[in-house]
């Protein structure tokens, strides 16, 4: 087999592997692939843990444009796509587009690289949908 043919086969296998990881149901695997493809090697551990938690809990895949990882206020954070919010609300049985947003300052415990505990204030945005019978569906980031 020629070197060119071997390279093409290896490239094909690599592309297939990346595509499989992009569409994986394992969010940790998706996140590792996303980090590599978007050169996020230097992301701080706190941001990474927070992002991975939000992606896993809410079953969001950044490759499917369900969420966007953006730099904000000196660290990275998750922004959930509006269309994803609409789809999730519809799947949960909400048929009205009565959408309200609530922003509030929340306190969270942050542990730095040396193990020191600190209280950190950050903004949390919650989107609420209301159904015909008054039940609310919420999504917070």
C-alpha cells in the first residue's frame, strides 16, 4: 500500500472518529472534542467544571448548536440557544409562548487551585414558559 493511500485511510478514520465523538451521547466525550476543536486547552478548571455540569444536566450538545461556550467576565460560560429552549418546553408539553426572563445575583462556593473556599457572586438568568394550566417550565444558566 502506498503512503498516500495509508494517509487517506488514517484521515478517514480520524474524521469518522471525530464525527462519532461530536454526536456521542456521552457529554464528557463531546466536551473533550469541542475543547480540542475550539482550542480551549487553557480554560480554567472552575469554568470547565461548570460548563460540563450544565451540558450534562441539561443534555446540551454544543456541536448541535444547542448551547454556545463563550468568554464572559474573564472566564467561559454556557449560553443556551433560544431554539433549544423552545424545543425543550414543547417536548415538556408547554404550548404557549408566554416567555418571561428573570435575572438575579446568586452566590456560589468557588474553590481555587490551592483548595481555598471563596463565595463568588454571579448572574443567573432563568427563562420561564407558562402552560395553559399555569404550570411553569424553567431553564436556568
